[in-house]
C-alpha cells in the first residue's frame, strides 16, 4: 500500500533495481525456556567475523533508492539465491555487489542488463595501464548507483533501531522487517510528501 501510494506520486519508477542483503543479529544465548538458540537462525562468516541471526534481502528502485521488495532468510543463505525473488519484473537493469556473481543464470529473463561488481582482488591482479584504469572507472560508476541500497539499511538500523531481531523465528521477524522497510520509504521521501500535500492553513473565523 505504501509503495502503491509512492508510485502514484511518481516517486517509485521501477526502471532499474539494486539488490543487496544485510545481516540482522539474533541472541545466541541458550538461557531460555527451550535451552537452545533460535533454530530458524543460523551463523555465517563475513570477513573474519562470525554472525548469528537472519538476513534481510531487498530490491531497491535504482532511481529513488526506495525498497520495492523484501525477503528474509537465515544468515547462512547465499545472497545470490534470493535474486530472482527480489526483482519485480519490469526493470531493465540490475546492480549488485560481487556476491551476486552468477545471478543472471538464476533469473529466467533475457532482457536484463546486469551490473555486477568485480572482486577487488581480481582488479588488483590486472596490469597497470589504460585497461585497468578503464575497469576501475566502470566499477566506480557501478558503486555510485549501488550506494543507494545502503540508505534503507541505515534507516531501519539507525532511525528505527533494528540492530537485533525482536522476535523468535523468521515469520514474526519478517513481518517486522517488511513494516520497517515500508516506513523507511516514507521516511526517505517525507519532504517530497509534505511538499506535495501543500501548506495547511486554518480557516479564519
């Protein structure tokens, strides 16, 4: 309903999508009635650090940075496995980080232009020269578009305080996360919505 409103106001264009995921931590303590960790949450390694919890996967409008699709999984699910469910079907281009390599083979569409980031280690191996500089510039352009996908994550974690899951199990946490992303859309376009509503003036007696 929120996105339908934003689309009617021309704030959600859907010409391109950016996909990404973030980890939301869950309590790893077993000090509860069942004496165990949440069985629907799992651990995963990111960099050199282990995390226990769930992942929120989002598809974001490349023009506005607004979230159009949300899915959730346990934290150990590979990001690329959710890519087909994050596309609304009308986009012409898709941007993603290097974790989505091979995404094109998981989406049954031939009309998409993919902009998947190269691994920094692969770029570092290239010999110095014009070819490497050209690749670096292309990666910079991809990154400038992908940066928009970080804004909704920042809003739900900083403005709305979602640093850990609030409930047990994926179902309730999914409902909570979807609600927060809907609210994050309203938060990010609040100035445009207020401006479009006009100035409310009390009637004179």
